C-alpha cells in the first residue's frame, strides 16, 4: 500500500508519474503505438524536470536523497528485467523494492535508461536500491509541498505527504469469474466445464 491506496505491481513519485501523463497526452495526439510511447518517454526523461528532495525513513534509519524518481515495486519479473537480482529475492520473500536514481545529467539519465533496457541497472553506480517492509517518505525541509503526484499501477493521483509505503500482510483474495455453460444444440444447457464437440 501507499498511504490508503493498494497497488499490485508498482508505485512511484517524481519523474515516472510525469512520464505516464506525457505518454497519455502524446498517444491521444499521435496515436497509440510502441514508437510513440518510446519517443514520449525519452522526451520526458531527457527534458527539464525538478528533482525530488526527499527524506526516507525505514527500520529506524533516515537518509536524505535527491532523485529524479522513487520507484517502489512488488513484481519479481520487473526486477529481473532491469537487472536488480538482489531485489528479486527480497520481493519473493514478501518485501517491497525501492529504486531511486541519483540526479545525473541528460547523458547520465540516458545511460541509466539504456542499462535498464539491457537488464543491467544493478551495475549502475548512480542508483540507490533497497528492500523494505515499511517506508516513510517526507519532503526535505526545502520542499514544503503538501501533496504530490503518485503513480500506482499506471494511474496517476495526488496524495498527501508524507507517503507511507508498506507491505500488506496476508494474501490478496481474487475473484475468478465462473464460465457460463454453453448451450447444447438441442437448446439444453451443457454442464459447467463441458465442451461441445
């Protein structure tokens, strides 16, 4: 969860919510295609944006961080795809994974994007990455904003600061639809699960 909102795959603040909003705008303007999505992401990532100045508190430890984005993931496959193997194990064991690139120039950001695409982000020196069960995120003293854009599973909303990310204990209950039985040729209902030849 982040504050009172459940997310299943990931949640983030900073550049990533901006990237999602820009991508939706560009798709409405230029059409839905993979090329439009990639060019929109590059334009946003390499454009001008104000870095986040945040304070992270987890398990009694506090650190200040200046970053373009804070990404929190709950998906082992995502961690594998970008090359964050230690976080893969942590997610498997019920923790959340946090990834935050330190502020770098445009070429540095391009390098991080390429590393992520090649599955080698874990080798980058300019990335802070750790796992946690509970994480509190506050603005640093110089950033007094009370609300912030947060992307949860691809949907952007505004939330009050501080943000609190946490693991929800227990299992998530999912509803699975029951298939409607097919009609037999003579008009009778076939038994559920039966297939007509």
